[in-house]
C-alpha cells in the first residue's frame, strides 16, 4: 500500500512552476505519490510533472471531473455523452503521459446535475455504455479507471460502493473499478469497513478524508480497522 496526497489540497489549477517546491516537500514529508488533475495541463506541463516525479521517486495518480452543463454520461443528448467520453479518454492519455496507471474521478455522471425522481434505468444504461467504451480504451493503454461514488447531496446515479460495484459489473471490463472515499462513505454506508470489504477486489484507489473534510483522524469518518482490511484485501 502506498500513501499519496491530492494536489487539490493546494490548487484546482496546478502548474509545474508553482507546485515544483511542493513536490519536493511531499517527498521530504514521506509521501509515496501525488494525485493531480490533468484536464487543463498542456503536454509540456505534464512532461515536467512526470520527470520531477521520476526524479523524486514519487508515483502519480490522476483525478478529474466534468460538469453536466457541458458533458454528461447520463444525458439523453448524444453530444453531451460523446463529450464526456472524449474528456475521459483525453484524461486517460494524459494519465499515460504523466507516468500513472490509475485515472480516478466521479465520472458516472456530470457534476451539478440533480433530479426529483432518482436515477432511471435509461440513465444507468447510457452511463454504463459510455464508460464501457472508456474502460476498453483504458485497458488498451494499461490504465485502470477508479470511478468515485459521491454522496447523495452531490450526485444521484451512484452514491455507494455497493452500487459502484454493480456498475462495474455491468461495465464488464476489468480495467473499470472503484475509488472509495471515506468522506462519502461516512454519509452513505452504515459501516464503511464492511461495505468496502464486500467490494475490495474492485477498489483501485482510496481517498482518506474526514466527515468535515478536515484533518484525517480528528473526526468520525475514518475507522482504524479500515487500513488493516485494505492491506488484507490487497
């Protein structure tokens, strides 16, 4: 198990010039990796982050999102679905370029999308079909997708790790799995450890975050038993 940190703690718009000193600090602080959003990064910037990561011995993972007003896997508008697929595939290419093997994010649906009725079967199928295409592309690139279920106040198609597991089953491609986040599980699961244990074979990335997004260990979202379960689960 490796421990990294998400650069979103400092910025949503990373640049190598600004984050280079931070990367050096991360290594000194004992981290094994950093997670970075890549959709807004040029090829030159990605290359710089990749080289610096290699120089410092820091692994990378990639995280990104898309907004429903522009792109959405569940939309009945084919253009929005195609845009979402295009964004995910571009992020997968950049995942390879930055030297990472995992692309993560809440990509089941576009962000800032709500409903009065709950998810429909058609929305589920559209998302599965779109992300199956992405998963097959990722598999060809040697990348695994870790899709993140968000809590019910931020999304509605997939809000628990159990539903995420069902979604991955329907996608039916080994490269497609789950990003499990303690913050969201604290809201949606009765018991985070038990819920994660049931799907641990498809957990490809983990976010450790408190119930109030504060310092890990000072709140109620993170159960110490979780770490042993993850180690035992591989």
